[in-house]
C-alpha cells in the first residue's frame, strides 16, 4: 500500500513555541489554514482512499478541505497523537524544549529506553503508533493519508522505514504540512517514495520564524 504521512498545519502552539501535545490541543493559525488548503490542492492528484487523523483540533482542521473534496469523513485513531510532553506540557523554556527534543533524538537514533519526563518511552510510543498503522494497513486501502504530528512522524519513520539516510533525514526539521510518502506494509516493511520537509503546498507557506518545537531539528535544540 501507499502511505502518506502529512504533518498538520501551523498551530498557535507552534508560533508560541509551546510543547502542545495534549488532547485536543490548540487550533490552526490563519497561516495553518492556508497551509491545509494548499496541501489539499497538492494532494488532489493522489488516489486517496481514506484519511486518518489523531484526536486533535489541528489534524481535524488540516483534513477538512481534502476530506470535503473526497466526500469522506476522516477516521480518528488515538494512537496517531503526538509524542506526549508529560512534565513539559505547554512549556516554552529552553530546558524543557531540550528535555523533550533530546528524548526524541534518542529515539530517532534507536535509544528507545529513554523516557520523556512524566510520559512515555520510545518503546511505548512505537507500540501505540505501530498498532494504528497496522489498523490502517489492515483495512485494505491502496492509498491512505495519515495526518499526524512532527515528532511522532519522524520518530516512527526513523524506526520503521528502510534506507541508509533515514535517521539523518528524520533528525532534520519537518515543517507544517510537510509530507513523507511510503510504500510497503507492516509485515514486509516500508520504503521511502518521497520526502518533503517543506510545506507541500509551497515553500512560501513555511514560517521559518516560528519556534515550532515539535517540528524542530533534533540537533538544534
């Protein structure tokens, strides 16, 4: 199957630099809504069979335009939510951001025993994300779109996708409405078809001034 992993549009948490990972989370900014509309246009040629989202305002709002065009209702899967910030939830200070992003960096490099303070280990994150990807694959779709989150997408891809440069690519930032396209399945594994670290609707939609901690490159925190 083909699996499209799209990060949600920009949120007020991204612009304020807050570690906003709890449910339902903050909503899209005006730019985030434009990013979502542009992403829907960019994805229009794809023969998408179904859309899957996390239980957050931002993924639901990002999905809205494309879902309307496809006349489909996005399926909410709890395990697609962002890596929990735990004790760092809604923090904006450097030490908290470093604590969170440092743990994500550990996971991307395979050190899955590391735990976000007050939250999950890499093993626990992958267990719940793997379960949802398996659920999606089990539905028999040829092409599925997953709208999820910056740290979650990069960590899962680094852990589950074949390729010599995957870890290095995952350590880079992932802008709002960036998209990674994979082919494969949970049993045989996944390979990269394309990797866009910038908004798929156009680089002009990237707000490089926003702190955006969950989309942050893991070597720059």
